[in-house]
C-alpha cells in the first residue's frame, strides 16, 4: 500500500442496490491497492453477506454495515455519530414504483419518500457534515426515468427528475 495515500472514508446509503454493490467492488479494485478504504454502508434491509464474498483480502478496506430506517429523520440525524470523516457520500436508495398500485395513497407516499424525500433528508445531513469538516463529495444517483415522462413509470420518474432539480439548487447554494 502506498504510504502517501491517506484513508478514504466512504458513506453509501442504499448499499444493497446492484449499482451500489458494483460501485463498492470497483472502488476496492481501483483504490484498495493504494489506499485504505473505510466503507460505512447504510441500508433499509439486512445488508447482504455476499457483497464481498469473492474479495481476496480485507486488509486494505474495512466495512461497517448499518441497518436503518432511511426515512426516519431522527435516525438520519443520529446516523453519522461516530464517523470522524467522510470523503465521499453516495446515495443509491430507490424503489421502482408500480403505477398500478399508486391509487393506494399510502403506497404512493412511501414511494415518494424513498425515491425523493430520503434523498433530500440524507443530503442535507451529509452537507452539514461536509460544512463542518470543510470538504467532501456528495453523489446522488438518479435514473434515466427522470429524463422523460412515461406512462408506465411516471411516479418514479417524477421523483428522479426532482432529484436533479434539488441538486441544481444545492450547486447554486455552494458554487454561485
């Protein structure tokens, strides 16, 4: 391991998604030979035990898994306690909405909360953390479904399009 490379601390929300797993594996392949990586993996469901099953060694990375209600403001507020530094935070959470079930307003509310509101709550918490430490990269993963409205996934697409609007506002907050 390169002695000049510092530890890299990465927080991932929605760590059980396929895209998150691919990102984690790629990051390990690219950075762990050079740096030590501390992963903090947050998910709604029990984190999968097979994410790192085929990794040869864990000496260059550590993994801490947290099962959390990603929609609970109180849990979000307290979730980063004990984490000293965050270099990167990535949000991957999501749920592909079944428009047929969208007439059930409880289901619809849950989908909007997971696909949009949780992104904003987590982002604001992480941005506050970054402001205190004076650095950090926030990456929000949306969906191409937010690029154009389609009848079969317009609820999901609406949430993802709204994330883009939120990110534009966040950029203006910090870079204009």
